[in-house]
C-alpha cells in the first residue's frame, strides 16, 4: 500500500511540474502585455502577445528538457530562423530550466521546438494603434427607432499562421451616448454604453430620447494599456419619442388595481413623454366596440373624463416630436361595469356599531338616482340623490318611531337599465 501511495504521489508531483513547465510568461513594455487568444484554433498559434513598446520585453518558457531550440518566423514556419543564443538566457529552477527570449521583434512568431511545439506571436501595439478618424450619426427610414453611425477608422493588427495565412486581430470598441429611461413614473437621463464589440464601418444603435453626443472608444488593447482613444460626434438633436400614461381615480370605486369601476366614474389621465424632444400630446378615448371612431379627443398633456356608460374602453395617447416627424403611442384599457341595484329590507337606528345603522342601497354604475322615504300616511320624510349615501332614520333631527316605512327609488344604470323600486323598509331601534 505504501509503495502504491508513493507512486501516486510521485505521479502527481510530476504532473504538477509538467503543467507548470507548459506555462509561458510575457513581460516588459509599458504595462502588462495583453494575451490574445480569440479564434486561434487551427492556426498553429497558441497566443498573440501585444506589448505597449518592446523595451525590456521578453517571453519566458520553463522546460524540463536539458536544451531546446527557439526560432522566429515572419510569414510561415517554412522560413523560420534560429534565434541567436545571445538573445536567450537560461535559469535553473526546481521545476526545470527557464528560457527567456529577449530582444523581441514586432510582427514575428516565436517557435519553441518542444513536444508539443509552442508558437507565440508578438505585436508591438505602440506601432499599430488603431486610428479613429470620424463618427457621424445618420438618420434613415428607421430614424424614429434606430440611428446608424458611420465610422471611419484604421486598424493594423495581424499575424501569420504557421502555414503562412494572414489573419486579422479583432479590435473591439464601445459606443456610448445619453438617452432617457422611464423609471419610477418619471424620465431620467441615462448613459448607455454598448457591449465591447467588433465594429465595422456602420453601427446601429437605438435612437436616443434626448439631445446627445455619440462617443466611440477603444480598442480593447488601448483600453488595457490605458491609452484608449475617444472620438465624439457633434451634438445630435434627438427626434425619437416615448409615451407613458398614469392615472388617478376614486380608490373606493375601483374594481381591482386597474383603472375602471362603476359609472359614473371620472378618471384623471396624466401624459408623460421625453420632453423637450416630445412636444405634442393627442388623446383618443374609444369604446372597444368601435376603435375607428373615438368618443372624444383631447390635445392637452393631462386630461379628465367622466365615463357615464358601462362598457370596455381604451384610452390612447400619442406624442409627437418638435417637427412632428416621429411619434409614439401607448394605451390603457379598462372596464366600466354594468349597473346593479339591491335594496335592504331593514336597518337599526341609534346603533353605535356602525353596522346596518342606515338605509343604504348596494349599487354599481348608476348614473341617475333618487330615493324618497314616506310614512304610512304618505308624508315624505326624506329624499336623496346620491346612491353612495343613505338615510339614518331621522326626521326633523329626531329618530322616527320603529315600524314599517315606504321607499320609492327611481334610478338609471350606465348600461341604460331603468330601475323603479318601491317597498317597505322596517326600522328597528337599538
């Protein structure tokens, strides 16, 4: 068992050192080198090292082999040249020999003749920085939703595969600009920054909701070395619009957390848009039975309307920009309920519990209401026209005597249903 344990331990240590020996380190130049490994499968290249200047730059490789040969090539390994020993230093460490290649040259592949073969490409980024010439926003047919940025830049980063094929190193950039965001029932300025991405001569972004400058920054290598360039447009005058609706109504008259309820119902609608880009507000209120013809139209920013008929409604807000060249539409839908009327047959006067201590109807969507109370001799005792209130059993400031009284109700619902009700109401006394 001990023999097996020590064998495993030796194998693990050997594997650890073997993995350690496979590591290649680069150093020198201004800042840490950038290790680029995108799309290198099949190229024979293990990594592209970008240095910000090659002063003091080197690549180190640790190997357990007693000696290795290191080459460099310009276009393919077919023309590889042995690096002079004067450019290679050797240091003995526990893990093996550390071979350090100095006097690196821009635009060369370094071929390390081991098993497996290791190939690293070297670029002096300070000699090949991307040149950003111009960025221009252009409006086209989709100007209300999208903006096209025309970008003129010059990139000069490449390497050669071991078989001699020229490949481009992908440069990535960010585009940023101010826009507006609807949050917490208001618009706030927000800085939008695109993901770092490859950008050709055109780049499409969502149209901003406020006047802004577009900025192009990068590439990722310049950003890594903290020498990134930023190119900015002149002030772009926004044209895109965005509309939102808020509302207020009597909370006691809601069906749920949505607008709507029983008629007659007055709802106050508030319009919001990305001002000052958006300037014109147009409201249309529809019964969904006829969405081609609005019931009424308003051109104010905020409106109020009383719904006195039951049905399903849709309120539409359209906002337009300063030139009326772009607009945005939003809407809100709700239901005004059908009418309903129910009359109690008794109540208790003088009760302090607050339960059933007045004559009060249950109702929905009544647009007209009148209730009259008579005694048994036909004398009118009380009359009211608001279905939300009732009669507490008093006449001339005093509670009437317990017994039977007569009520007459004349009402009409928002759905056109007419109510003619009459009957006895029994009054009990606490």
